[in-house]
C-alpha cells in the first residue's frame, strides 16, 4: 500500500444513518472518528512494515484503513454482523485487509493468525478487557505488542505499580510491560462516552514472568487474594482457597511473605515465589478449576 496517502476522514453519523444502524451500548460501541487520535495511535504502535495486525472490533473501519497502509496484512475481527456491509464498502480499496465475523473470545486465533509476532490493535469495552488480553496471550500464536484503547480508569488499573496492584494489572504484567501512550477525549468518539479514554501499549515478554506450568495456580491465588481487598493475605487466601489459616500461614512464611500483608503490596517476584510454592505444596487436582477473569 502507498503509505503517503492518508485516507479522508469518515463521517461516522452519516454512515450509521445511511446503513440504518444504531450503536449498541451492550457492545460498548463508541466509534473512534478523530483522525488526529487515529494517527497518534498508529505512530505509537510503531508497526513494522512486514508485520501482520489483528484488529479487534474495527467498527466502521476508521482505524482499519490507516492500519492497512502501514502493515503487511490486517485481520479485522468484528462481532456485530450489522457492521459487516459497511466495512466491506469502506474497506473495498484495501486488498490487504481480511474481514472476519466472529467473537474474539471464542474464535480460534491460531486459525486466522497462525504465526506469532503480530501486533494487536483494539478499542475494547471494559467488561471484556481482562478476558481478551488473557485469551490473546495464551494463544499458541502470541502477539509481540498490544495497543489497546480503554477507559482511562481501566488504563490506570492496568498500569498500576507495586503497592497499588490489582487483579487486572497482575494479569497483564506477568505477560508484558504496559504504559499509556495517548489520552483521548470523549469527543473523539461517536457517540461520545461519558469518560475519557487512554490508549496503552503493552510490549510482550518472550516468556511470561510466571512460568506456563504455574499459570493456573497463579490465577487461583491472585483471584483469591484480591477477592477481599481489605483483608490480610492470610484471611483472603484462607477463604478464597477453601483451606485452613494455619496452612496459608505456613505457605506464606515458607516464601518469606508476612501473612498480615495485603495482596496489592506484593511485588511480581513475590507473586512468582508464592505461586511456585502453592503449586508444589497442594495436590494437582486442587489447582485445575475454572478460573474466571
């Protein structure tokens, strides 16, 4: 594609009216329409020209067209079938864009992008943020970088540091390093949301900080630890893991963690030590339950 050509801005309200579409709040549909914000996202993503891009929720194609100019291939996954006719028309002049109708939470990512090393660009609603990130990073074909536009508060949670950790930040930071790159005002979207948004970039580590063998154990621990934020680790883990206070105290003491501390104060290194000890000290059958994101 000729990267010297900048696509003209799309007039989102007119497109929606033309195709008889009303945005769905249930799908978190706030369509990015500000070309300056779009170009800043493209710049922050630093997509190599030989790279493939997975776009989740292309909407009406505003960002998709710009991605097509800088990437080798764009695979755009859209859940809402009402948007497919618009996307086919808007993207007709971009042969390196493949449109896929499906749910990113259930689709086999390896089928559409079999090789690791691709970039992910997405404007995703809060309620699926954690689930989307975990699904992407546990796929056999793993991305090198995620550029996600999320609510400002969600971005702050994802980028939290030790002392302010939460389940979402830990779930992301065991896989990669997140940092904010762009602040985006509500007026950049149609319809305008009630809150500001932030585009964050997550550079993915070659391997997770928590070894793959221990990931189920880690998520079980983290979910239990943060299930009751005001309680000490001893009390939260006792209740969350359905075991005894003495057993949890012994577990924490074995890795030099004070049982009176709270989950948000632990460093990533301490979570790694605790996870390994938990895996080794409990029977495997107790570690393999369904873990909600």
